[in-house]
């Protein structure tokens, strides 16, 4: 059956995404398959390229970010957190 690795990215952009894509290519060269869960901030072209990289084993979804900054009135923050969590949950 072989080894299969699941990668989770909180963005389709930036250094960690580039490193992950390079790692996926290196793993594939060794016969190791990869799947990817990625925050849905990729363009259509990026989605296609990423899909090709992992042979279609990719899901783009909203991800709940625990460490994000909420720039809002203090009393609104818990409500916004719950809303963000709920949207992610319904995905």
C-alpha cells in the first residue's frame, strides 16, 4: 500500500506553503503519496497547480485560526470568535 502523508496549510501562499510544496515533490520522488488540506485563499490557477501536485487529493476549506488578531471592540470579540468557529465548522 505505501506511505501517505496529509499536509495541512493555513495559506496557499508564503514560505511554509512553498516549503510544503517542495517537500511534496521530494516525497513523491521517493514514492510517498501526499494529500493536502488548505485554507481556501488560493486563486483558480493556484488551486489547479496544487491539485496537479497532489494528483487531485486536495481540499480547500475555511480554517479556524486561533492566533488571528481580531480588531474590534472588546465586547464583540467573543461573538466574532464564535461566528468564525461556526463558519469553519459548517465548511
